[in-house]
């Protein structure tokens, strides 16, 4: 029994070392992936209610490995944030999203907006404004069609600094959204101080909206509050016609989710605009 215990410890040590090695390997892999151009963006449409028109897309990053496997952002964005690599990856995502929208516009595709997710580190980076100006200038897209999504927890992290950064982005004419709304701890008074345009209602409240009276009440109250503050609301994770109908009844402004489309590679996203619900 004693030796089993010792083996237990040794095993634990080995497991920890292995985890640290794995982390270092992944960090090196991420650096190379960026250099080799292995990141891709997929685009998920946002559908206006009640018109059911495609009004814009959210750009979501994936890692396409040389062997053809597609890695979800949940498996590498957290480490990219910890190591600071998110700065370069995030700038790539913003630039690429703007260039994609430029191509769609050149092909005559309507007044679509493009949303990009912004991490805490990017928001704190003083170089962000210059990067945004460059991405806008190089793509020629109107600033009002570029949207940044900032999670509620990031927005609440360092309020005074966040407000300063958000004001600078707003001064460029961008649209700002609070992502995953309802999962953090926003005080309503603070929400009023942020120069934001929209809330994205977190998927966790949408999933059981028809069966859980608490979720339904949270959705209803959030939409009412947002409208009172002059904000629009996008519901995430809409997977069924019934959820969409329920949210439409609450006057939710836009919907996003698998019911309409999964995040799509560029060519399919473009196809979706032409042959889908828009135009
Ligand atoms: P998010 O911003 O909350 O994005 C929504 C996530 O929900 C996406 O996962 C999307 O594919 C998924 N989703 C959309 N509709 C549905 C639905 O109807 N049902 C379900 N079950 N899921 C749905 P994804 O693409 O794996 O992205 C995960 C997270 O990674 C994103 O969450 C975002 O926080 C982060 N992320 C993605 N791209 C970037 C990026 O370029 N930069 C940064 N900083 N973060 C990113
Ligand atoms: Ca988002
Ligand atoms: Ca979200
Ligand atoms: Ca979410």
C-alpha cells in the first residue's frame, strides 16, 4: 500500500510535468500556426427579427491544421490570452474579417455588418486604435459596419480603463456589443455608463426559454431593459423554430444560432447571403 502511495505521487508529478510540456508545445504550435497561416475564420449570420433578413456575420476563428483537423477556439484562445499571443492572432482576425467584408461588398453584397470578438488583452493594448484604423483604411469598410464583441466579464474587469478604451473605439464610429450578457455581474448603473450599442443575450438563457420560467423572465427583462437604455439585443444559440418565435414575441432584435446556420467557411457564408434568407 505504501509503495502504491509513492507511485501515486510519482504519477501525479509526472502528470503535472506532462501538462506543462503539453502547454509549451501548444504555445510553440500556435506561434507556428500564425506564421504559416493556419488560422481561418468562419462566419455565422445574424438574422433580424421580424424581417428574417441576414444583417451581418460574426467572425469566429478556427485552427486548420495541416492534417486537415479543425480546432475550435475554446482549445487555444485561452492559452493565446495567457501568453499574449492573442495580440497578434486577434489583429489577424480583425484584419481578415475586414478584408472578407471588403470582398463581399465588392461582389455587391448589401449592407452587411461584421463582428469580431475582442479579448481582454486586446482591449487593454494601447496599439488597438491604430490597428483598427489600419484595418478600416485597408478595407475601406464604413466604421459603422464593424462591430466588436466584448464579453461582459472583460467589460467589468477594470471599469475605468475599459470605459476609456471603449470610448476611443466608439469615437471611430464602431458598433460595440456586450457578449455573453447575463453571465457576469454587471451593475445596471455601470451598464448605463458604457458607450455600447447592443447586448448579446447568452445562450444559457435561450436554451430552455420555452420550458424554464426563470430563463424566460431573464430574457424578457433583459430585452426590456436594453430597449429602455436604447440598446438592441441579439440572442445567441437559437437552435429551434420555437425558440426563435418566443424571442421574436419578446421583440428581440436579432437572432443567431444553429437554427439559421452554423459558423460557415467564407464561400458557404457568401452562398448563404445570396440563396439564404436575404436579398
Ligand atoms: P462566443 O463569442 O460566445 O461565440 C459563440 C459560440 O457559440 C461559437 O463557438 C459558436 O460556434 C457557438 N454557437 C453559435 N450558435 C450556436 C447554437 O445555436 N448552439 C450552440 N450550442 N452553439 C452555438 P466557437 O466558434 O467555438 O467560439 C467559442 C468562443 O471562442 C467564442 O464564444 C469567443 O469567445 C471565442 N472566439 C472565437 N473567435 C475568436 C476571435 O477571433 N478572437 C477572440 N478573442 N475570441 C474568439
Ligand atoms: Ca461573440
Ligand atoms: Ca457570445
Ligand atoms: Ca455565450
